[in-house]
């Protein structure tokens, strides 16, 4: 890895606190004038995690700094941290100084450790797109922002679904090259953020007349709040690639000067970023759902058909029928990429979200392609939703949230890991544009899947083929 380490040492303690500090069950930070900083993160079963700055740390006398080696002198306090002497009692003692004048003691210590802050990233995350590293193997940083596990899991899921598509013969191996491009840039962004956060935490606060060059608490608060966005992964914006259809005609700069790609058909949806969730209502059951809850992370692409207010617009109704006819025809690219014997939604799933009142629309108003049946004629009732008022849960205003005009509509393509890949218009023009997008990386089904033997005429004993089946 390439990067740097620092002399900042922090202790971590998971325990049940005994304290009169009023915000012990809130995620917060204490920045003391003289004794360092603490981050407080409430956990389950009354446990709280403390990240505690250790201003004084025991050092191994047998280690030396480079200057001490050159001078031939004995090791001083700048030697390697002696972790054997950093006990829970040692960490707690540092915390008590920072909490003062509040008092704190702990019970039920679940875990503790100490670490030395450093920010490093590996320059390469793969070899020939056949051997890959992820998580702590390719980036390391301070854990104060809660990024280690969060970022590592997003790394491996980004790689995992791509490996699945390649190994199952669904996609060209070139999509594996997007793993390093997408995740390494995120790692560098995280390192830059962590570098700033760790130094704000480890520096002394600004005190007028006493420490004029100290850390501004207003700046500290802003960076601290930014950590939430990093932890959620919702500010990641992937670069243009075969998986991100970022046309230059949609490029625009945001308030921070960063380049974003936004198709006006979905003016609040950024291509390359996470697809946010909004409440919609099931057409068949009138029950409220968050869109992301009906798009489980199972390796499938989704085409979200924002069909618009089809009850008010004959033009939108015609485009709905046009799209339905295409999906049922032999020209359908979804059929092209779906192995024979597999369910039609097992590789690419189409979900429809219209904008008409639910009670004004009938189920059969939608072409069969939007509520497909299996070979036993069992219907899928969970493919059509409406942006409407729900019983007891209000209105989700999904169209407004995504910036889609109900009079125009849009097609939004979402990757298996939940990132927006493409935005296109409704109708035949739009679906052909989406077909070209998939041609950039997807492979036609090479051979039929194994068919499942029918046990009886009702199909009761039939075992359905899994998603992404071959």
C-alpha cells in the first residue's frame, strides 16, 4: 500500500457506561481543551463504543525511530507503541480525563483495542482481472468514521455481482475492470476525508485568545456530519463505463463544482449514484412498499418503468402498450439474455410505477409483459405499483423525489448493487436505447438451462429455478 502513518494513537472500548454525561445514548463527539477527543457511538444492549484519543502511550523501548538509528541513541517515547501495556484500564483513564467534569466508569467490557492512525491505498486491486483484493487488503484508515467494514462490504458486493455475471456467462469479462476503477476512487475519496477528520479529532480546539490556530469547532461539526454520508455510501458517484451510461450532454456541475450526469427525464436522479428509495403502493394489494424493498440484492438488473399518469394521457397509454408489445416479442433483449427454461425476470426484472390513482386503473389495463405468468399460468402480482396515497402511510411522492414528470415518464436502469446505470425515455425509442446499453456488456444466453421435471399437472412439486440460473 501507498500512503502514510502518523503518531496519533487511539483506543477503542466497547462497554456499558456508568456516567452522568447526558448525551451518552447519542452519537456525538467531545473535544476537550487539553486532554484530547472522544467519539461516542451507542450500540445494542446498553453498550457504547468509545473512540478515545490517547495523548500518552507506552512505547516499546527496544524500537527506535530512523533518526535514533542514525544517531545510535537509545529509543525514546517515539518508538513503536507497546500494545501489551494498553489495557482497558489505561484507555478508561484517558477517557475520564476527556469527560471531566462529567464522570464515567464502565461495566461489561466486550472488546477493546488500540490503533495508530494511517491512511494508505494499494495502487492496484487486481492481477489480469483474475485475482482480486478488497477491503482492508487494499485500503486502510482510521476507524473513527465507521468506514472499515462499511467500505469493505461495498467493495466485495461491487465485485461479487460482477463475478457472478461473468462466471455464469451472462456478461463479458471486461465488466470486472470496472471494480478497481469504481472502488479505488471511492477509497481515495475516503482517505482524503479520513485524513481531514482524524486531524480535526486529534488537534486541540480553537480557544479565542489561547489557541487561535486550533481546530474550528464549526468546521469539526461539518466534517463530523459528512461522515454519515460516507458511512451510508450514498455520496459515491461511479465514473463512466460500460455499466454507467454517462452521456456528456447530461453533464453539469453541482454546488460544489463536482461533475454530475443527470438526464432531465429524472432530474433528481444522478446516473452513477445510489438509487434512493421512495414509498409506492402495490396496484394489486393497495399496500405501501419502499421501492428498494422490492428490489432485493440478488444479482438482477432492474428496469423501472415510470409509466406516468396513464389515465390522463392517451400518449402515455400508447407508449405503455408499445413497450409491452416489444417485451413480449422475439425482439426483446430481455429474452435474448435469459436462458431457456428460466423465468423471464431472472436476469433483468421490469417493475412498473405509474402515476394514476390506483382505484382508477384496472389490472388488465397493463399489457401481460408487466405482470408475467409462469408456465403454470401463475401470475406475478408484485410487478406494478403506483405513486399514490396509501392507507395509514400517506403519500410517497416518488415521482417528485426522482424528478420524473408524470406527464412524460422515464425508464431508469438500476444495477444489481443499487446504482443508477441509465435513464431513457418511454416507448420504443427508449427501450431500444436501453437495449444498446446492455449490448455493451451482456452476453446472449449460450445454451438452454436445465428444465425441471414436472411432477404433476398442478406443478406443486416443481422446484423453481433460482435467480441468475443457467
